[in-house]
């Protein structure tokens, strides 16, 4: 049996499917349960060689992560082209702003062009508390001893530079107790 659908019926059907798909996508994107808690960075045993990745910023600014030795920190790796990163960055920006100048989080873009382009991306998104640090993807993979990397990802680095925990995917930086969770994680190493 063949059912003939007129032009109006076809357009109405496609429109209905489009609305349903949009609503289901919006509902999924807003779910906080898809994000990991800061607590998920609970420290394990030291792993890998101490991190010594070189960060590059606009106008030739550089910073070695080896210079961070002596205190624990989080390395948050993201990319300008990453959809989940774009959703997470405003929350991370607000969290970093709430911590002020003693923020122990170092965000670094990977595979995202030049530091100047990263700075333009951050400016366009009105993200004022995320520095335009970039890092070399090959060096990053070499430190992790892998050929495959996931982003966004956040690493807990101890005071000697060793990796102690990793949280792949977005982190719920806007949780009401996120600052306390971070304090507890850092106090645990």
C-alpha cells in the first residue's frame, strides 16, 4: 500500500521532527549530571614523568609548567573548536573569577591555532579569567605517552609535578560547593 503525502503534510512532518530534535538536544545539553564533580579529581598514586610542558601566550609570552613545582594545581586542557569545551568554559571562567588571583587552575588550549587566535576566541566569548595559553599537541601527547587524547580534560598535578588524577569531559565548576571540593582535593595531596 502506498500513502501519498501532500506538500503541506511533508513540510509539517519535517518541521515537527526538527522541533523535536532541537528540544531533545537542548535538554541533553543542559543536564548537569553529564559533568564530573571537582571531587572526581581525588588524588591517586603519582603517575608519569613530572609535567614540564611549555605554554605559549600572546606576544611570545611563555610559561613552563615545571615552574609550578612546589604547589599542586589543575591543568585544564580544552580547544576552541570543541563543543563541550565551549559549554564548559563560561562556568570555568566564573569559577576562576571567584577564586581570584590565587586560582590553582591553568587552562591551556591544544590544537587551537595561535595564542592570538585563542585570545580573540576568549574575547569574543567574554571570558576574562581564562588566559590565552596554548600548548603543543605533540608534546602534550608525549607527556601522556599516548597517541589519543580527549578534551576537555582536567588533570590534578601534585607539588612535584606528577599527575595524580584526571577527569575526562566537562567538570561542574558551577556546583554550589565546587570551591570546597577543590580545596579538599588539593589538601589531599
